[in-house]
């Protein structure tokens, strides 16, 4: 009986220590799972510029039918997972394919996520601090300066996205529409946007979603280039 009581206390303490966004709007994973189902292809190749516990070219299919690759899937330090959908079309009809590295290719832009080591490399200390605060569950209007986030909550942790020239692999700027797979997106969240730190401008901004689909758990958004993002909402 004493052992059971101790175990219960330990579990309660662990749950209490979770950041607020980990339970926001439903069933966010604290283990880094992306809710993926079957794996349709695989490769042993790797790429230090992207992050995933799976091979970068492995294609996973979520329970809602969304395909992502290892290169287009990212797990934040605190466990939330996000992905850029592949083998699909944007809201404007642009085909989203993949290249030999598993990156999403939209027009002349290749998109992937940075690995955990590279995610904050070279960023100003105040930006790194803000990123850490977001992932620790600190209120967004306290964590981030320069943008009005009153009433907003984080649906995911932070993830560093990279946009590159699809032909040369050189990092590039310029808006590109990506469909983000967000496993814990549910229908009762409103005003879904993407909080984005733009590496090129050095500024935080709120980017409105082009389309929000709670059935497939995807959020389409035009990202301006490489940077750090978190999906947020305001009810």
C-alpha cells in the first residue's frame, strides 16, 4: 500500500510539472509522438539540418491521412510535435512534393525543420530566452516582446523551420504556403495563428492562418522564410 501511495504522489508531481500548452485544447503529446500511423517508405540517409527520430525520407501517415517525412517533422524540447504535410496541394493548387532529402518542395522552395542543436544557433540571447519561456509554458504576452499576444495561448512548443532554394539548397526568404500538421488541433479553438520569429528581420509577428482544418488537424500558413514558429490560438 505504501508503494502505491508513493507511486501516485510521483505521478501527480510529474503531471503538475508539465507546461500549460502541453494540455491545451485537447490531447497534446508529452512524449514527442506525432500521431503517425503507417510508414510507407524509408531510407537510412540523414541530414543534420533537420530533426526527427525517424529517417529523413521516411513517410508517415497520420490517423487523419496527412503525410509527413522525417525531415518535415519536428519535436520541440518539451514534446510537442508538428509536421509540414507532403504529397498534397496548397490552397492555391500548388503541388507539395518531396526531394531526395525528404524535404517538402513547394514551387522553387524546399522546406524542412532544423534539428534541436541548430534550432537556436546564432539567435540573439533575448530571442533564445523567449523561445525557452514559450516552451516552459510562460504566458505568451510575458514571454515575447514587440507583439500584442494578450489572450493568446500556445497550442504547440517552438519549432525552427528552414526555407531553401529547391535547386541550390541555399537558405532563402520569400513567402511560401505550408500546411502544418498539428496533432492536438481540435475544433473548439478559435483565432488560430502562427507566432513567428523571422530570422531575416529579427522580429516576432503573428501570421494569420490561411486555412484551419480540425478534421485533418492541419493549419495552412504563409511563412516568410526561415524562423521559429509556434501555433497559437485565442478563445
